[in-house]
C-alpha cells in the first residue's frame, strides 16, 4: 500500500488515521509484520495494513484514503 504522497507504507511508520495517532504493525501487501503481529495471524485478511492506535486498538485498512504519514521508523 502507498500513502497518497506515493511513499510506501512500512511497518513501524507513525501515522494518523481518522484523526488518531497510530503505528503500522503489519502490511499484508508487502508481507511485512512486526514481531508481535506474526503473518500467520493476519495474512488471512488478504490485503491491506494494520494500524495500532491507543484510542481504537488495531484497525485493518485496505484503502489509504485517510492514512497520513507522520514519521518513519528510525533504524
């Protein structure tokens, strides 16, 4: 998945989604998963990314419409 800016969404990215701050914890499209979110538990969703927010918990999205990059993970 790409942000509307054209940059690729990556695990560890700090993002805003529907006005909530969050962190990307998996990208099914790129087969990229944070250690606490193994592929075997999420790949059945077929596509999209998972964003972990404090307000709403884990949100699975398949569209970048409301996803905004705030900062890249360092390292």
